[in-house]
C-alpha cells in the first residue's frame, strides 16, 4: 500500500492574519483616497516636502497651490528646493527655514509670477527624531491685499461722502440763518465756512446794517471755539476813556473809582471763545498798540498790573469805514491794520444785490406774522418800491421798515399809503437838502440845515451816539434837537 504524504496546510491563525491585512490595506487605501480628496479640494495652498539625506525635495502641491502661486505642478514637483530658490522661482523656501530652525516657521513668500503668499511650514519627525517631511500651508496675500485696498478705497470714499454731506448740511444750516439769493453773497458765505475752523484773523467790511455781526457769529459757531463764549464789543458805543479798562480789565486801586477787587476785561472773560470788535475804526489811537500786542502775543495786561496773563481768544473785527484811508491819515495804526486784515471779507450793500430784497422781505414778513399773530401781505406796488429804493441802512433798515408798515397798516394788504416818508413816492430819495429858492432869515436857514444834518447822520448810523460823534456834538444835544426841532 503506497505511503500517503500529508497535505501542506497553513495554520488557521495565519489565514486570519492575511485576511485582516487585506482589509487593513484596503482601509488604508480608502483613507489615502479621502486624504487626497481633502487636500485637493482645500481652498488654501498645501505643499508637502520630503527630506532625504538632509536635502528637501518637493513631493506634492494641491490645485489651490497652482491657482494661488500661478506655478504648474509639472514645473516644480520632484525638484530640490535649493534649486527652486536659487532660480528665484520663489523668493525663499519656508521648508528650508524649517530645516534650519528645526521648528515651525511662517514667512511671506514672493513668487516669480508676482504673487505674494503667506506660508507656514510645519515639520513632521521620524522615529529617530529627525525631520522626514515638511507640510506647508499658504494663504494668498495678493487677494487679501486687493481686498484690503478695495476696503481702504471704500472707506476713503465713504469718508469723502460723509465730509461732503457734512459740508452740505453745514451750508444748509447757514442758509437758514442768513437769507440771500445773490451769487455774490453765496461766494462770500463759501469763504466764511472755509475759514471758520481756521485760527486766522478776519476783518469784516461793509456798510452799517449789512449783517457783519451775523457773519462774525457764523464764523464763531462753525469754529473749534463754538463751545466757548461769543462776546460782541461795539467800539463806537464805549466812551474812549473806558474802552481800555473794558477790554483789558484793571487792578484794584489802579485809578480813581476803580472797584476795590479789580475787574477782568472782556478779553479775559472770553477765554476759549471769540471776541467780535465791531466798529474797530472807532478804537482810540492810544489803545491800538495794546490791542496789537495782544494779537501778537495773546497776553492781556490789566491796567495797573505789571504781570501779563496769557489768554486763548480769537479776535474778529468789523468796520464800515475805510481803514486804509485812516492809515494814510494817521488815525489808525498800519501794523494793527495788517494784523487784523489777514482775511478781509467785504459784504456788499443791499443796493448792489437787489435779488436778495424779495427773500429778505418774505423772511421779515413771516417773522412779523409769528410775532404779532398777523397775516399780512405787501402789494405789488410796495414790492416794486422796495426793489427801486437804495436802502442806505441796508438790511437793518429793511427789517425796521417792514415791521413798522405791518403794525401800522389797517388793511391785510399793505399798500403805498403805508410807506414811511423816506420811501414815499411823493418824495424823492434825496430829500435832505435846504430849500434856498425861497426868501428866509439866516437864522431859520441855519436851523433847517442843522435839522437836516442831524436827520442825515441819524439815518446813516441809526445811533444817537454815532450821529453825535460824526457831527462833533454831545449825544444829549442830538437827542434834544431830534425831540424838539424848534
């Protein structure tokens, strides 16, 4: 009987090990496919580098790397990083920095395509503790810079629009305070708004009643000092002997009648704000040097005091007189004139901007309606007369005439019969003249001339004090002769 040879049979545990190995291999392959899908679908640049015998070789880049850097995989895969860096394909290699420092490194890498990428390289160590692989992740700074630039431009544009809106709002608010339709005044107000925030001296010129104080107030309100006081000083209304003490103050006992505790002047009281010196031409020549010193040094020295005090005040000035002519005559200091006249603003009289008469009339009429609870209108003949009249007293005279006519008129429609004498059609405007055609005594003629001169001076200034000053008499004389012309 032939001898039977036993079959070669593997142990059962060996068969199980092979099956498990096959399943493990399949699982690893599946994980590898998933990892590849994750890497390839990542929006950020991913680069893997192998380190062999101390040299770094580019093993893999994902599609995002190609898109971000502009480099193609076929150009650089498998190449030594030192060569890639040497050929200036990249400005410097983050992987080589990692090998040098033995730790994670972040750099901004410039690509030959002109792109900029922020790369972070992270080392992966082997069992022996040496770096075997470097994984690099990158973010496109070119896109970020473009977005940042677009954001900055958007912010600049928004800021520009905000400033333009603020300027329009500011202009609109000013238009509500000063009524006009004329181009000449619009140009002036644009200058006013432009210089208001600037610490510059402004000299406001114009006839009496054109609105110089209102312009000064607008300059203050739109300046950085608008939280501080605004103090108006009428240099022509303060007696010359008192104006220095009013402006600069005085120390106790500095002169007979001075208050025991002394007194701060207007310039001190306006600390942090604005002083408006109206009718600056009336400032006595003796006081002008002291004002000049204040404008130059911002120092106030009280009468009787030896130590000056620094005061933070902006000075605006105004006059209806020709200061240059006064400088030539020697009645106004030249150096003070130039110190005040850094930015001159000349407001034209109402007769030179007749297009403003209608909106001003409407404004003052509305004001009367609110104040007196009346609903009156002017006839077309009255409006025609308003437009023809030269308004020597300018806006102030127009306002006074409108108020007077509204309250005196018995009818709702205010007509020619309600016009004051100076606007009456029955009388020419130049009524202030002496009638020499008739025979009269010299005494009576002189009295008539005196009355006419007083009337003319008062109509010009609308102030008994200023009229008296122009005529060279005491204010009480003007007041008495106006009250009793006989």
